[in-house]
C-alpha cells in the first residue's frame, strides 16, 4: 500500500508558494512526474555552458511559445527522483513574486504535453505513495503551514519529525505481537504452551491507556491548532471596541463616545500565550428603530453563536443594568462566558476594591480599564482558563481530529477485547476486536488505508503542497 509499483504517468504542476498581488519577492512553480525535466528544459532557456544536473541551481529565462518573448527571469532547480520531495523527478522554477509572472509561467508549463494542474495536497500524496513521507508527517506539514502561533508550529513539528508515526507504529506493533500469540492458539492450540491470558490482557490494557492518554492530550492541543473565537459583546458604549484595540495593540476599530459606533462585526487576530485567538468586536446590542443598526445587531448575535467564549462587557461607572442582564440571558447556555466590568479607571480605587467582584448580585470575572490597561492580564488569564487553554502548555505530541477519532476507535475495540476475555469467550472472539484496533491504528499511520480515504485526507491540503 505504501509504495505504488506503477509510477504516476501524469506530471503535475502548481504554484507552491503563497501568491498575492504585489506580494512576495519570489514565487515557486513546482512540477513533479516523468515529464518534469523535459518540460523544464523546453520552457526555460539557459544561457552559456550550464548543465541540467540534479540538485544544481541554473539561471535562465522562461520564454513564451514563440521563443522570442521573455516571460520571466528565473532560477531553476532539477531534483531527479527518487532524491526529491515526491520521489519523482521534480523541477522548481523560482520566479518573481506577485501574481502575473508566476501565473504566466504556470500557464506556460500547463500548456506542455502530459502536464496538468496538481490537485490540493497532490505533491504530498505522491510523496506518501512513493514512501518518501509517512502519512502523519504529511498531515503535520499541512498543520505547520496552517499554524497561527509559534506553539502550534512547534507542536506540528513533532509530527513532521515523525513523532506521531513512531508512537502509533509502536503501539500497533505491540498489538500485532499479542494478535500473533492469540492466532497461534486458535490454529495450533495443542502444540503450544498455554497462553498467559492475564499477561496478554495486561498488555492490551497498557496500550489502551496510552491511546486514551494520546486522545486526551490531543483534545488539549486542539485549542492551539484551531484557536479560539472570542466575541466581545455588550450594550453600546461599554468599551468593546476600545478593548479590542487594547488587546490587538493597534487602533483596529473606530472608537467614539457615540453609542452605536460599531456597525459591523470586526475581527482581529492575536496570540495569547501561544493560543491563536480571533477577537470579534460586535455592534452594541440594544433595541433600535434604525434599520442599519439592527442589521449590525443581528450580526452580533451570529458572532455570539459562532464563538467559543463570550466576553460580556458592561460599564462599571453605570453599574449592572437591566439591559446588561437581558443581554446575559441571550448568551447560549452552553457557551462559556466572562462577565467583564470596564472603565474601572472611572471608579475611585477604594470603590473598585470594595466592589469585591460583586455587582448587583452578579459575580464579575474581571474588572478592567480598556483606557489604561489595568486588569488586562487578568482578562487574558480568565479567557485562557475558561477554554482550558492553559492546559495545552506542556504538550509535545498532538493528534489531529482524524487521528484522534481512530485512536479512540482503537481504544474502544481494545475495551471490547477485554470484555470478551472477562466473559470467557473463545479466543477467536478476542481476535476480532483486536484486529479492528490494529486496523484503526494502521489507518492513522497509512499502513492500512484505502486510496479513497487518502484522496479525502489530501484534498483538504492546500494547492501546491
Ligand atoms: N525549494 C524548496 N524548499 C522547500 C521544500 C521544497 O520542496 N522546495 N520543501 C518541501 O516540502 C520543504 C523542505 N522539505 C524537503 C524534504 C525533502 C526533500 C528532498 O528532496 N528529499 C530527497 C533528497 C534529499 C537529499 O538530497 O539528501 C530525499 O529525501 O531523498 C526536499 C525538501 C521546505 N522547503
Ligand atoms: N474612562 C474610560 N472610558 C472608556 C473606557 N473604555 C472605553 N471608553 C470610552 O467609552 C466610549 C465608548 O467606547 P467604545 O470602545 O466605542 O465602546 P463600544 O462598546 O465599542 O461602543 P459601540 O460600538 O457603540 O457599541 C469611548 O468614548 C471610549 O473612549 C475605559 O476603560 N475607561
Ligand atoms: K461607541
Ligand atoms: Mg464599538
């Protein structure tokens, strides 16, 4: 399954770098497959005595079809298979950045015989099929590319380095050892010494514990991978936009003393202690006859529904009002929320202290001032605590969702094996569930996986990966 005996006939091409108008000094067009070198040679004109030697950089120009016009000035790199990322012949054309040069070079390449546009993740998929890369490594590369914080990138690198593959492979091998013990008894019971069932069950128990621990750790790591959506909601003028600006360290949102300033949801990406956070500023919620303002308020409710945490901001200088209470009641029951009193700077210090976190019978989680920044640290800590994000700190390995589901399935199958043992069912009953557990782990590592499942995994990668 891992190494495909038939080489892929088609040569694929895509832009491997992020492209945006006016951005990026250099962009790379990548080709992989049997025609890569021929195509490279025919679209890039190389002056002087330079030779197309593998793993050497050449200088030249991508020429148009007529051979007269220069499309771009480039560097080219040929990597002959199997010494390449995909294991096939790979050619990289390093063009100028931005949009036009690289698009024209790609079109020129795609116009060549036997070349087609690469599907998302197809380079990585070929690397896996050709045995150059483990499946979990390929998935980790995709997560590295998607990482929005240093911590998330660091965690992804464990997978890139093979950390997940090694952990799962070793657990799977321990199960395979136990399976062969069992199967030998099913087939040739009389010829073998009696099976030490207790020892076997203990080993299965150990593997199951490790799998459950991996799933638990991974859940803690999800917050680093997916980040948190934190919605700032509250009545008009309580200081939501001011708070967003303070946390983002820039004047992202317009702030005025007019209630109803923010009319549309506005997002700002920040990182708090390694956790990528999307702060969502919303229109102040109140009863209004203004149709435009109402549209904004509708969006505030949508933002609330999509959030992982609601930060309900109220104005300490006005105290907790009936409107604040009404808003609190509108926050979905299962949504973690923080009650945040803003404008603490307007309170005399003695009074803030005497408030002792109680305002009209409501426990206030944090009192702060978006103006002076006092209490900001406490808010950050509270947000991270509410989502269990602080628990993600010491993690070194984290399975993605697909891997978590399979590890959990394997753990359940092992529990069933133990159940079969407890009920003193014959050995062939034990082996059914044990095989299922082994097969789930094989699906994580790619050792037991169908082409269709692989296609689905890689289709979620980005183009050019
Ligand atoms: N220009 C460029 N930069 C890149 C990549 C690339 O493909 N091209 N990478 C792509 O993801 C990453 C680096 N990863 C790579 C992994 C393996 C091979 C590779 O060619 N491996 C061969 C040859 C090794 C050797 O010469 O010793 C091999 O493993 O046999 C290249 C890049 C990030 N930077
Ligand atoms: N003294 C003081 N004033 C603040 C503080 N935070 C915000 N303000 C002021 O309160 C007013 C409203 O602030 P905004 O940030 O626009 O409030 P908002 O909740 O986004 O308001 P809408 O978008 O209209 O719903 C502005 O004049 C701010 O300068 C604070 O901590 N202390
Ligand atoms: K305002
Ligand atoms: Mg606002």
